[in-house]
């Protein structure tokens, strides 16, 4: 995952998944400001991705608890799941 130039509240990111392609998205700071700040400071993030149905999961170096957690999200949402 890499960061591209964007506004303060919405940060554009690009996921490059070897063998599958690229996808762009946004991290929305007001939805989880501490989480987004930690993710941005950790970029770029590299590692192995796992597929489950239509979802892509990968580990990050970020160690923190939940922030403004939701039980469900809309399709296409970028979400952080602390483990």
C-alpha cells in the first residue's frame, strides 16, 4: 500500500497486489483519525496478502486497539481489523 497526494481529511492510497493488479482507494481520517495517522506513518506497507471470498487481508506493523469500530462495512470499504 502506498500513499498519493490528496487532502487532509481523505488520503488517496494505492494497493498493488502481485498477480492480481492494482486498486486505488481513500483512507478517511475523520472516521478513525488515530488509525489513519498510524497507517500513513507506516507506509509503504509490504507483505503477503490472503484472499477470502471478495476480501483481501494482509498484516500491518500497526499495533493498536479498535477505534470507532463497526460490525459491518459497505462493499469496497478499506477497513483496519486489529488482531
